[in-house]
C-alpha cells in the first residue's frame, strides 16, 4: 500500500505548515500581553511566584509575553528557531506549572503542557528546509553515529 509506505517527501512542507499555524496562534495569543504594558506584564510575570521568584514580575512578564508574540513570529519565519523554541518551551512550562499548582485541573494546564511538548520536540527537529535559518545559515552535514 503506497499510503502506508515510509516515504516522507513532504516533511519540510509539513514543518512549514506547522510553524506558520502554531506561530500565528502564539502571536495572536501573545500580542495582547506584549501591548498590555507594565500592568499586564506584572500580571503575567506573577506566575513566577509559583516557583518562589517574587522579584521582577514586570520583567518576567515582558519576557513571557515576548516569548509568545516574538517567538511566534520567529517560528513562522524559521529564524533563530532553536533559541525561540527554548524561550517558548520555558514559558509554557512555567504556565503549565502555574495552572497545575493553582488547582485549575487538567483542563487548565493541558494546553500549556501540550505546547511545551511541541516546542521541546521542535527544538530537536528544527525549522526545516523552508526557513530563514536554512537560507541564512545553511545546513551542516548530517552526522553519523
């Protein structure tokens, strides 16, 4: 059966669709936070209190907001992809933990946890052929172990 053969000729196209779709959603989700200013950043950054970090809520909130909005844009473009995935992964881990310890239940923390798993996976997969990272930095030869 041709349909079931391990023939992934379109994996780079699939990665592009995934990057653009998820990137847009995170930009839309993060834009109100980034434009909300210091008051919104302090609210978002308050999540660090669940980790015992009570100082610098505005800074932490700005970083989280930037990770979502800016990281979404970088994800779409496939530019500085792996650093963006690290920022987005960390942001989603904190969000998931905050919802978990707040007692929001599985429905409260599952979205952030799913996103964290996605970003962690993409960290290893990379942005694919159709990305600015590929155009700017090229590809290194595959290593054989």
